[in-house]
């Protein structure tokens, strides 16, 4: 049925959107961790050079 096909498409679209937001959240968390790690390394290098 046409209605069923449209429902499936909508369901897939919704699932894809949820996965995209979840992945974006994960990516943001990883970037934040990398930024903190880099800042700590720079801090350590600067204190070692003095």
C-alpha cells in the first residue's frame, strides 16, 4: 500500500535524523576532549621550557 510505504519512509527518515543528532553529540564530545588534551600538552611544554 501507498500509505504503508510512506509510513516506512517517514520512519526511516526519523531514525536517520536521530542517529545524526546522536553522532553529532558524540563528535562534539570527542572534539572537546581533544581540545582539552591539546591544551594540557601545550601547558606542559610551556612550563617545561621556562
